[in-house]
């Protein structure tokens, strides 16, 4: 008489964590070996598991079969599933991605207690290429993580006995035990060299294959997914960037002080005022290379001499004869002209958490200091009438970087 001895379930991950958009700063100022980003076991969320649940039915013959796909199991049969990860190594345990200078390291960890430490135990997780690069098998211990070691295929295989036995009144009784196995994966994105190519990075090529499920006949019923968990190009490498510091208003106001309207009468034209510091503090998520800043006069009547035009404070009327010159390190800046190269700025980013491009506001960077000064070229007038009183000018700042 046929009775249900139990059921077994094979659960493959359908999550594709690397399809989720995430920007990662690839900073060439940090050394090789720096972890640029990481995904925890919970972040990747790609557990692989197999579980069997016995019905309590026992038999004297060590044989069970299923009408589904002709599955047959005997006393030596195992429920087996797993996967293989493989690729070229750029360094110890670090696999090459599709972008030179960027590698990835995987770790596996058992989610199951009371694991066996050999193939003669009822349930075990057998690893090859994880935790040991010699090629020898490693049997995972509960709660211990094992890094990919290579040198070729990294294999994680879940296995447990399909049938167990007990003896009662001299009779051996066979049954399907209730048991489960599970293993999880995490990853670290690592800088391995100079990065030239920014944009999407892929890890799909590192998935080698699914292990054919057991016992006999399972392969026709247990069908691993056609799309694996390393699929996706959501991870994008970006250059370090800077922005105006969020710790102070981005509407910079600079008090230029007073200017004696008769200066030109005493000193001649043009008359120059003292330099007034214009500090601009940047917040960077790494060492941004070749930062350039460009200034544009925001007034209604830009000057032809690449300086900042001035207007009265009341009605915005143009002031003639007086203007403001911007300088950097004592050199004239062409307002409305080409950008000023201020070089590299920031500090090496060792890690960027989550998707926050500016995870930790900078408080340590020295401000970039420009200088501003008055220049008087003629008598100061408004609508051809001599003028004294408040004046103001506005300039927009644009930042460009490689």
C-alpha cells in the first residue's frame, strides 16, 4: 500500500541583488585592497535551502519512490543541491569583474545548526574553493563564514540523508527525517588597481552552474532557475565628486567693505582695492581629480572686461566706474570665461555606505579661497549721475571635474 512518507523542498533564490541600482565611488587615491562597497547576507538575500519533512510513516524496506519524475531514494541516497562560482583571480580570493581594477570577494555561511563534519554524517554542507585554496573539501560549521579562496571553482553543496533508520523489537524501520539545510552569501567590492572605466560593472560571468539536484530522478522535477543571483548591471562605478558644503549656506555673501568714491582722483585709473577672502568649502566623497570652477556674472548687464558688474541696492540699476575682480592665488579669473583649474581636492574614500554618495559630511577640508577686490576705472555713476551708496554684484559658480 502506497503511503506518503514525507516531502522535500528545494528552494532557489530568485532575488537579483546586483540588478538593484547602486552607485559606488571608485577612488584612485586609495590603495589596492580597499573595500569600496559591501553587501551583507541580508543585503544580498540569496539563501539556498533544502528541507524534508517526514510524515511519520515507516517501512521495513529502505526504499521510497515518487510518481513525479521517477524519483527513487534508498538508504544511501542524499538530497543534494548547490552552486558553483568561478572566474579568474586578480588576487588571493578576489575575482575579476568586468571592469579592470575592480574585483569582488564572496563569503558563504551556514544558516543551519548541528551540521555534520563529513560525508558519513546525516546532514552537511560541503565546500570546495571556499575557506581553503588547496582544493580540499571543507565542511561548514554553523555560524562560521568562509571566503572564496579558489583557485578555480568555489562550490557550495547542501546534502542530507534521504532516509534514516531506527530499530524496534529487532526490526529496522526506515523513515524520511525532518530536517533542513541553508546557506547564505555576502560580497565585498574591492579596488585591485587603477580604475579607468567608469559605469556599470557586472558579476554575472562568475556564476558557473547549479549543482544537479539529487536523489535520482530529481533533476526532471527540481528545476533550478534559468536566471541566477549574480545577474544584473545595477552597480555603477562613479568618479569621486564634490559639492558645496551642506554645512553652510550655498548662497555665499561676501562683505567687500566700503570704497571711497574719490579714490580714482587721488590714485588715478584704474584704482585697486585690497583683496577680500572668498572661502568656498567643498564636501567630497573621495579625492576628486582636476576640479575646475567657472564663474558667470548673474547681473543683467555683464561687463566686457570679465569682472563682476555692480548695481545699486534699491532698484538694481547699473553702476558705472566700479566693478569687482575675482582672483585665485593672485591671478585674474575671467568671469564668463574659461574654468579655473584648482587641481585635486578631497581625501581618499575607504568605504561608502549604502547608496549615499555623501554619507559623511566633511568637516576637515580646508576651504578653497578665492580673492575679490574693487577696481575703479572712472567716476562712479548711476545713469550718468555721481553715485554713493550701497552696491551689490552676484556671480554664479559652476564646478566641473574629471
